[in-house]
């Protein structure tokens, strides 16, 4: 089962950027719940905590796509060395503001600074897209990334809960700052595997040729695609838009809107689960157990991700996305029925088995829809959808929990999960017919898999 992972990690530079990228993402497992607990413990309001987490998520949704576009145009090192510095300063300022019990609007105004470094998961995935030799290796790489992120979400909530409740409310947020500072700049130092920057004129030339070999999203040919005969030899003419919409990915690639909306429902599910589990554990008098229960959720996702990435799949990406979102949504709807933390943990583990595979499939769909010259921007849009979902889920769950307890929060989780099933089901046939890019990648030296 582990052989495909050993192969891709044997690619030149892969272990290094994976390790540093993982360290830079330790803050992902700490930021959400760590910030939530920091604000809730200092201000005593679930609603305030949900508002701050929502503000951070909205900031990522608004700013990260622009950071992704700059990274595609000018390169990771050139853009992110400044972006990381601004993000670190913003995190430190928020810790200080909360501990000083500043008005909540002051804390909310600092949220946009978090997003200045973009989304680290997309930066790492962009490097995999640059170095892997074929689509099966890329499927394994995306699964590895999703699984490694679940490791962070296994340890992150448990560590955040223990540190915030047993040491000090600000400690998880401080550890997140150190993670981004050390891991982020270590990642940027690895220039050998950095994807090449493509300026505006290069993207324009790519746009002129982007329909040269259109295939159907199906997975049986390089980069995704059914038999070539199923694709039209003369793709329909593209509309011309002026102003801000000209060349915008969400306009030129409508299917990306679908995947972004699906990711938004998953984000609302994840955020509401975090808040509801903390509230449920507190109602039972065991708030310190909320982190370990959430870690079980992530453990299930890690297990599912490793199993998914260990084999080559022939079922279409659209079908895999539908099955994954359905399993996650229906499983999450069962959380509201849990009578205690043990049962909740069992339900979370089973449901979690579908999370990492679903995220990996979503990345695969985006990879198929978007040209390589705009891949960071494209993947950032799906994370933008997730961030918007997190914002809505965190705020709504916090507001309802203050009034109706954890049961109301899990109701938000159920609605988000079922909405995702509805969107994926309605879009399944449409996604199956979308065209994908088949691009030739030239390298000065071959990147062969060792062994």
C-alpha cells in the first residue's frame, strides 16, 4: 500500500518541500480551534469566537485568490516572503488585542492580515504538480497531501484544547505563529522545486492554445479524459468579457464554480463540527475531551486518505466526487443523534474515512479544469469556497449554540452536509462532460522516480 508514496517521495526535492510545507501547515490544525478557544475563554462568548473565526475565513476567501494569482505570475519566493511577514505580524497583533480585551471590532479588523500568505496547502500542491511524472503519481501526491493535513487535524485540536485550557488561552495561537514563521520560510528556501513564474504575456499565450486538446473529465487518459473521440474537435467559442471579468477563472471555467460551492459546504460542515463538539463536551462536563474527539474525526480521514491514494482509480472523477461528498454529508447528519462523546467519536471516525479522499478528488477536478499556468489560482478558489463555508458555519454555529446548545450546532452540521450532497448530485452529469487540459510539460532535466 505504501509503495506509491515511497515512489513519489523519491522524486528530487520532494521530501524536503513536503517536510517544510507540513511544518508550515501545523498552524492549520491550530488556528481554527485555537483562535476559537482564545476568544471564547477571554470574552466568554461562543458568538464572539464564531465571529472571529468567520472573519478570518472571509479574509482568506477574499485575499487568497489574489495571492494565488500573484504567485502564479511572479513566483512563490518573490510574493510569499512578504506575505508571510504580514501574516505573522497580524497573528501576533490579534493575540495581543484579545489578551488586552480590546473591543471585538478591533480583533475583527486584524483578521485580513492572516490571509496575506495565501493558502499553504495550494503552494505545496503546486510543487507536486510541477515535479510528478504522470497522472497516477499526481493522484497519489494529492492523497498524500490530504492525509498529511489530516495528521495535523488529529493532533491540532487535541493540542489546542490542552494548551488553551490547561496552560494559557494564547499558547495555541503562539505555536501557530512559530509554525508559519519557521516552516514557511524554510519552504521558500527550496527554490529547486519551485514552479516557474508565468507573467501575464505567458498566460495570454496559454489562453490562445488552451483548447488545443480538450478531453472529458473521466480519468482514463493523461490528466483525466475519456476516449479522445468523445471530445469535440471544435470546442465552442468562448465568450468575451470586459473589465474585471475578462479572463477570470470563475467566468472562463464555470465548472470551477461548482467545485468551489461543494468545498464551501464542506467548510461549513467542518467549522460547525468544531464548535458543536466543544459545546457538547462542555455540556457533559468534559470540555477537555473535545480535542481528542475531533482528533478521532481526523484519524478516520487520514486512514481513508492513505487507502485512497494507494491505488489507481478508473471511476470518473465526477462520480468519485459525488460518492465522497455523499458519504461525508450523510455521516455528518448522524452526529446530532450521538448520546455521548464515545458514540460521537465512533460516528466521526466512520464519516472521516471519506474526507481526505473527497478533498483529493476535488483537487484532481481542479487540476483537470485549470491550465498549469493558473493552477495555484484555481486551487485557491476551491479553498476560498471552503473558507467562505467555514465563515458561515463558524458564525452560525456559534450564534445558535449560545441560544440552543450543541444540538443546534450539530443541526448546522447536518444541513451543511446534506446541502453538499444536493449540489454534488445536481452537478454530477454536468461535471462528467467538462473539458480538461492536456498540456505538455518541458523540463531541462527529467525528474525520474528513484528505483
